[in-house]
């Protein structure tokens, strides 16, 4: 399977820096390169995403990473082509690593009933649900979010050495300069997760979500507020 185009949450960029008046943005400080967080930019991309991946990295270098020098990790479920890797490396002076996601970590787990899953995908496609019949989109979501599959994205061998991750996607534009180190900010302020925007979910894609959540709270009273 190959990766699908997708538009999900992009962690780390703190939108609240610009919109919440009670927050004071960090002073603009020239940070010596050795004083960096243990962090990387991370992207899932297909070979066919070369143009979009380049566009994103050029934006990140211009707006954020030019004076910080954080590395990049790009993962794919098929081997990256030499042309792809050469072009990406030429777009930045930072270290770039390319990794392969093994089939057992990318494809849906064996415990999924494929006959039932295929029938549900067909129903979603017929109803016009976005990515309704896409297996690769589901594989991408599972790999990024984690499940009962053998591995989360951060457990990929190339990611194990990092503590912080900024998830990038092809064809993303950053319209403002980020004049501080967001990785260091999160590290020094004991932050765990941030995002740019929280989108509304299509209810037709999560029909069993709330019944499952209620069942979980019913079985684990300590989780109730």
C-alpha cells in the first residue's frame, strides 16, 4: 500500500502564541546550535509526494529551522527512490534520514476481520465519506496514532533517539516566522503536546466512538472527572 494525501493535525506549532493575550511570546534570542532539544521534524511521504515534501521543507527551513538546524526523518512504506532522497537532501543543510516502514507495522493487523472491514469501507464509499474506501489512509492513521499493532511511529528505529517530534506533511505553508525554538520551549515549560488546529470529525466515521468511551469509563471509574 502507498501513503494517501491527508490533512491531519500538525503537532508542535503553538497557535496560542499568537492569539491568547495572557500569553507572552518568548524573547527573540539567538540560540547556540548545541543548545537544542533532542528533537526532529518527522514526515510520512510517498515517492510521488516529492514536490509537496520539498515545498514543506523549504518553508520550514525559511520560517523555522534555518537558525536551529534540527534534523529530518522521512518514512515510507516502500523504499524511497534516489531522486527523492537527493532532492530532499539538497533542500536543507540539516541531517536527513530516510526509513522504511515494514509491512507488519504498516498494514492492518491480522486480528482485523477483513471481510467485515471491506464491507464497512464499501458502505462509507457509497455514502461519500472522505477516504471511506481507502486502506492506505487507515494504515497511515493507525501508524501515527498507535493501536494494537506492533509499533507506534515513535518506535521506528530512526525515531528512537529523539524525545520531541514535529510532524510535517507535504504541501504545507507557514506564513509567519517562528523566532524561537518551539522544541526547547516545550521542554523547558514541561509541555507534552501542541497542535495548530482541531478540526471537526465527520460523525459517520466514528459511529461507535462515544459508546466505546462510555463503556471504558464504566469499567474504569478512576478515570471519571
